[in-house]
C-alpha cells in the first residue's frame, strides 16, 4: 500500500511521488511485477492530470479515497500489461473520488472491470470504452453521462449490503443507458438513484438473492424513466419505487410474476406505470402518487393514509384506507378495477367532472368502472374540469360502475362545487350497477314550489266558481 497526501500534476512541482516538473506524462504505474497496486489518498482534495496505468498481467489497481476533499483524475487511464484488469474504488470518508478521464480495455479480449467497494463515493464522468462488468459492493458509484459505464453488453451488479447504490447525475446533460446494460440487485436496499436530469434506463433489472427491497429512487426536480423489464429470480423480492422528485417518473416496462414479487410506492413523488405487468404480489401505495396507466390487474392494491392511486389503466382489487385517496383518470379519465373496490370510512375520493357534459367517462368525466363488489364509503371531493357549475340546474354524472353487490355505508359529499340558490347535490344509488351524482332542487324549494302550486290551484278553482 502506498499512502500519499499529495499526488500532484505533470509539471506541477513536488508531490509525495517526487517532482514531476520534468516528467513527460507523470504516469503512476499500478500492479507492477504481478502484484495488485494499492494507492491510498489522505489529502484535503486535488485535481491531478497524472496518468494511471494498469501495468501488470491480469491484476489491476486499488484506488482508496481516504481524504477529506474531492480527488479528481482528469487523464485517460491506460492498460499496458497483458490480461484483463480490475479497478477497485475504495474509501470510507466524506471525500469524493472522480475519474474524469476515459477508462479503457487492454487490447483484444482483455477487458477492464470496475468494482466499487467501501462506503464512500466515486464518480465516473469520462467517456469510457471499457467493456468489462461493473460491481457495486458498497457505497455509491455515480455516473454523469451515457457512456460512463463503458461499452458492450454487460451486467451492472449491485450486491447485498445496505446503502449501496448507483447514482445518475444528469445535471450536465440527460443520461440514457442502453439496453446493452442489464442490472442485477440483491439483498436489502440495493438502489438506483436519480439525483439530477431527465434520465432513462433501457436495460432490464433482475432482483436476486434474499428477501428485501430493490429501491428505484428519483429525487429533486429530475425525472427517471425505466423502459426495461423487471423480474425476480427468487421469492420475497419487492420493487420499491420511491423518491421526492417534483417531476413525474415512469416505469414503462413490465414487472413479471416470476417468483411473485411485490411493488411498493414510497416517498412523496409520482410514479407512472404504463406497461402491462403480470406480477401477483401485493401493490402497496405508502406515499406520494401511483398512476396506473397500464395494467396491474393481477395484483391487489392497498392505498395507505397520505397516498394516492390514480390513472386510466387497469388494476386488480383495490382497498383505500382511511386517509388514502382514489383519484381516477388523468385529468380526467377512466380507471378500470378488475376486482372489488373497498372504500373505508375516512377514505378520500377526488373526481373531476365537466359542468356542461354528462358523458359517462370517455375522457370527459372521471369514472371508475369494471368493479365487481363495491363497498361505498368515504369523503367525496368534486372539481370542475373547466368553468363552474353556476347555472347548472339538472344533470347526472356517473361515478362508479359495478357488476356485483353494493355495500352502501354512505359516501359523504364533502367538498363540492357551488350551485345556484335552490339547488343541491345528491347521490343516486338506486340504479342497478351504478353510482351517480345528480343535481336536484333543494327540498325546501320543492316544498315551497308545491305550496305555491296548491295556492295557485285554489285561486284558479275559486276564480272558476266565481266565473260560473
């Protein structure tokens, strides 16, 4: 192990490696004489243009960032020794390591691999051409461009241990990872995290080994799109879609039913499911919004307090807990529930309705259809899609369609649009298989109208008698 606090740059004067003022490239040769080279940095941070050369046969280099500031290598790495190489990135301090130069293969079939170890953070920001695998065993490996993980078909493995993740930082330009990259996660809390940019992962993800979550996290203002399919190679695996991003995130691939994985939605952000999924494990919406525009009809969904289920796709049976929200459609739209719908006493329902058009669903008004057995309860909020309900004196808007039994625990009309004086909202549950929201005259207005009619008839009768 060589431990230094100052690496220096070419022509930059003395360093712990000696003066490089007269050096042609300032190369640091790693793995000389067949041994794996180990370089530990303990300084306060620096940027160096020294070249790191993987010199020995079939070995590589350990780069240990144990300093307190950013350690950045700007020159391309080289690989002159025969055989495949491995670059192990280590460190457990607050200091970040960055390789901005290109990481390359040796000639022919001799590939270079990357392994991330230690609890610290390393960033790959170069236009890399290496074709070997990438393994994250601990800590964070960050990337800042579409080629940071190299070229060729490969697997990026996120191994079992807490708080290990691949981070996508597209602040310098959006990142698109091709379908040539597949991802394998194992253990508990292996994660892919989007920290900046509108980034896309086209490759497949396989959840392996043990019970636990594979977390896909999208934070800040950027969005993340998962376009590849996701599967589980053993039972007990959970796909967790998380993050607090203010932009919408999308999973357009399919979560297959191999080994019956489950899906959890956590965090305050929004995730959209637009693919056709076949998983039969439970879907739990614990935070934020899950928008189902695709199909999750093989899964039973529970919406917890503070969370929202929406969309214009198809779900399986749904339960809305107290404080959970059902908001069908996409401003507006029709949500199909291929199963039962259970609304708890303090569940929340949000519908958007068109004041001037009572079309059933059809993208004009929100609708929940396809329900087998309906338990009707909760608190209803209605918002006008445009304009207001002023001047509306009649009309019926379909809210639910069901084919089985109705358990009517009384849906409360909680926050409703204003109507003209003399008119009110009412819920009509009398039609078989339908729950309709209607505008009717207020009972007092009807009573007064009836009394007025009686007076008019009496006056008419008296007048007729007198005329006679």
